[in-house]
C-alpha cells in the first residue's frame, strides 16, 4: 500500500518517539525520527517532508524555534506541535506561527489522525492552488501577448507622436531660452548705456574737482605765509567764520578729504560701469575673489559704514583664480553682504568678511560672518532659490 505521506517526528524522549512513530506508521504514513531540533533541521536539509510532529519542550531547541527554522528550510512543511503541559499561551503562539494543531500529551491517536489528515489535505489544496495560479499566470501571459500584438501598431504611432511632441517641446524650450537671452542681453545693453551716461555725468564734475583741488591746495600754501604774517602782527582773524588759528590746522585735512572723496567717486563709477558691462553668459573667466570682494565693498561702502562700527576685512594671500563669471561672483558677494548688514540690529554688532583657501580640499572661499538675527525657519528651505 502506498504511503500517505512522509512525516518527521521530533521528541527528546526515545520511548515516546518510538511509540509515536509506530502509531503513525500504522495510520499509513512513512516516518523519520529525530531526538532534538538540530538533528531534525539536518534531516530537513537533506530531504523534504510533508508534515512535522514536534514536542514543545526540548533541551537544545524548543519546538517553536524548531518550527520557525524548519519552515524557513521547507516553506511547504506543515507542523503539528505536542506538549505535556496545557499552556494556552504556547498553543496560541504555535497557531500564530502556522501550526495546524496543538495536541496535549498523552496524545489522542484519533486527534493525531485527524490532524495528519488535515495537514495532508491542506498540502493537497495548496498544491492545487499553486497549479491553478500557474495556469492563471500562463493565461495572463498569453493574454498580454495578444494585447501587445494588437496594440503594436498603436504603440508605433504613439512613439512617433511622442517623438514629434518631444521635438516640438525642445524647439519651444530653445526658443524660450533664446528669447530670455535676448531680453537679458537687451537689459544689459540698456543698463550699460544708462551706467555709461551716469558715469559720464559724474566723471565730468569729479574730474574738475580732481584737477582743481591740488591747485587750490598749492594756492593755500602760497597764501599761508602772508596770512601767518598778518596773524603775527594783527592777531587772530576769522576765515569762513572760523578763527585762522584753528582753520590753518584743518585746511590741509579738508583738501586731503576732497581728494580722497574724489578718488572714491572715481572708483565707485569705475566699478559700477565695469559691473554693468560684464557678460552674464561668460562663465570661463579667471576670477580673483579678492578683486571681486573689493569691488563689492566699494559699491556697498556707505550702507556698511552705517550698519556697523566693527567691520573687519581679511584678504587671503596667494589665492588662485577660479573659473567663472566676475559679475556673477561680485553679485553673489553683494547679496551676501546686504543680507549680513541688513540683519544687524545695532552698529555695535560686528561683521567679518574674509577670503581664503582650504588646505585640505584646495577650495577657495569667501566667508561672511555677522551677529544678526539669522534666517527665519520658514525661509530656510528657500535659501538656495
């Protein structure tokens, strides 16, 4: 008579193991015995079994741990657990792990026979289910082939249509990019013309000041001995409402201030004009960060002076040039400086600007540190916009 199935029986009591094996074989099953969990796992590694009947309490590995590892080796294995103790918690845990029954010792052969039959029936159902799933998968694959075949022409048309749409979008994107470049170029041309006009209007009177201030200074130096003699013989006298004895000390400072102011105007105009005429699309320039920082500081000198009484500037020595665009680099520094000084609550708060190079990465950097209010948390996510 053919065997109903292969059963693996695990129990650490040899007598119980022998008796249980004999009883199961009388029911028409083929049995294999193991006295502990590791031996049972070794048997499962070598050959498949339909069901495993295991004791719960064993010295080397309990029945629940064995069941967990056994199913990992043989996923189709059905398990029945037996125990000499009526422990509801263990029974529930065993059923959660997939055991088909929990039998309490002494074992009822009728209950064991029903459980074995139930396990074999479950295996048969699972086998039938897998077969049906495979058949369903085969039909589904065949249907997909039919659908793919019938829609091949439509796919070809869609592909051509997608290519046409992609080409049109690309052309539209390129046209929009050219339009923006033209608008930007037009803006830069207009800005250049405007700045050139402003620079011309400022330079004319500034040149007059630059050329004539030294002449007035020399004239003052020529007049000074005469005025000194008059002061010596006639006493002090007013000059522009200020006593000569005081004015003669301040006049050289006034002339020096006029010349310094004129030179400052010249530098501002030069940097403004140079800033406007830089090509925004040229990203292949050798940019000196120190030069870019100096240009930005000239343009922002007045607001920086009002914002803080403690401006510290440190220029790194021997910095290599970086590849980029001078105007854009200068604009970035201007933006950072504006953010820094606008965040200061008082002129007593310091602002530090420095350039340098990281010796580890050779990265050239501009660092701006302030003690302002910082960036609001809601704006942090937009910091790179």
